[in-house]
């Protein structure tokens, strides 16, 4: 949520954000009028209370009774204005950063850099669902009978590979030495504090997800109305509110968490898209990072998270491109969004029938600034030496980012490392965990 003072002082910036984020239906003029009305009523309440104190001091009971009735009316008017104002404030998206490209949709995204060479095959590369079926490690038809469309069984070496990826992430994110190496390689100056592993809930109250600005569109969530609980679509949904209604001391920041959880999405707007394989599922597993920082460190923290993502993909030897997401494609609470798209040689483009290969999104890094923290009432208290005798209190800044979206990472490994004989070479960094060099068809 944006600060009302900022909105009042920068209406043109807010209007531009509404336009560029495709949210022009919000009545900004009504919001500003309500803010003025609320301020006026607050002044009236203050004046009534002053007069009540005077009446009490002079023991003027009649005046006190009249003022009490006036106060009740004013407070009711204030609550009505406050409720409508808050409803409008919650519809205002975050302001995109100055370096965010302006564009209507994903066509406006900008490629920042690429890494790795696309492998040249001496044969026609297969899509991961064909590889998985032939190796006996992906069972989509069986899952469809048990659970319906967009569910899958992963078995054998592919299931083991998922836990090898988890092991790689665990060792990377909890090691101060590795974190320091990533920071140095990226030329950053952020602290080398490692991440703390969390096992969070995978269900949450709808009101808390709304405070995270991640509830809408509700059609994309699995919502249990009887219990008023929502299944998370990413671990950040329950990692973000961990300090809800809390003030953090400045000296504790940054705080870095990560979690490995299932994620649940209805994929309501994706009818007919990616119906085969494991790219777009109702249930998938994900390793997500969540960071709490001082405002001045927020952008650098996002750069650090992207550096972690690139480190992990380079360890796996997977070609990728880093993309600055434009205003019309970025998330509602995001101030700056950076995606990583990994090369998948078995995937076809939207208008091609053959598997010509394409980049597909595997990672996202969202810097939301103080937007979510204002809604969650998560604050930081500055050290007195830097902000006066008592220390200043302000919203903490937040980042979230993918370490591994398991299904999509497994797709990239299968398709990039497939061999002509049908086997799949295992990335070297995962071989010690898996105890082998390649995945071959299992025979009874």
C-alpha cells in the first residue's frame, strides 16, 4: 500500500503507475477527496475533544452531553470515510522503479543479459514429456485418472533429482562462504549473512494474503470458504507475513529466509496452454527466498537474489536470459521485477508445431519496497544515533525470489541434457547426490 501523503503529493506519478500497470479503473480523484474529508473530520474530532475537556473542567454537564453526541456523529463519519478510503488505497498498485521498462504486456519486457551456449543436437530434441514417458519417470496419464488435469507423478531418478536440487539450494543458501563468493562475483556490497531455512504453513487466512497483495485474482487460488483458508501459491505468501504487526530493530537487518514448499495454483487463465508435461501444474514444488531490509538496501538485495539465481543455473550448466519485466507484465505489489528465462530446446514457440526450442520463465525476483510492509504493519526502528534520540520508525523493505521452481528446472535439465540414445546426462553438480552420471530407462 502506498503512503497517502505520497499519493497526495505525487498524483501524476500515481496516475502514470495506474495507466502503465493497466489499473486505470481506480478512482484516484475520489481517493484524494476522501483523504481530505478524513483529515477534516479528524480535525473536527480533535476540536470536539478539546471542548469536552473544557466542559468537564467547568462542570458544564449540558454542554458535555451535546459534545458527546457530536463526537459520536463525527466518529461515525470518520469510520465511513476511512473504510471507503482504505478500500481504494488497496486498489492502488506499487509505483514501478525508474529503470522498469514501460510496456503493455510481456512484449515490453527487456532482455538484460544472456549466459551459456545453446546446445546443438545431432538429432531432433524431444520435449520433456516424451523423455519422461520413455524413461518411465513422468506419469501424467496416471495422475489425470487419480487427480485430474495438471497433476503429475514424478518417479525414480527424476524424483531423486528434485531432492538433489533441494540439496544444492540448501548448501548454497546456508553457507556464508558461498554467499560471500556470489556477492564478490557479482560485484555487490551487501552483507554476507546466509539464509535461514523455514518450514512455513501452506495455508493462510484470506485476510493475510490480501494484506500481502497476493490474494487477487481469487480465481487463481484454491480457497476453502468454510475455513476462510487459502492454499499458498508460493512460500513467500506465508514467509512475508512472518513479522506482521511487528517492529524490527535496524541492527537485525537484513533478515533472509528460504523455504521449500508445495505451491498450488488454479491456472484459471491458462486454458489450453501448456497442457502437456509438468510446466504448468495445479501443484508443484518450489524453493523461495524472502528478505527484509532497510529501505536504502532494497534494490541491492534484489540484485543479490538475482545473482544467486544465476549462480545456481550456471552450476547446472543451463543457458538463460535475464529479463527486466515491464510495467504491464509485472506484479501488482512489485516496484521492480526481474525474471530469468531458461532455454528449453524441446519446447516449441506459440505459433510453431515443431520443437524449435524457446526460453521459458523459471525464476522471478520481486522487489516490493515498503508496499507490502505498510499493509502488514511491518516496521523497522532506526538506531538512535542515526535518527534522533528515540530512533525513527518506518516500513521495512521486502524482496522475494525463486531459488528453484522444481518442475521447470527439471524440464530444462531433461531437455538440455538429453542424448540420442534416450538417456539424460545428470549435471555434474548433482551427481554426487544421485550416485550416477545419467538417467536411463529402468528395467525390472
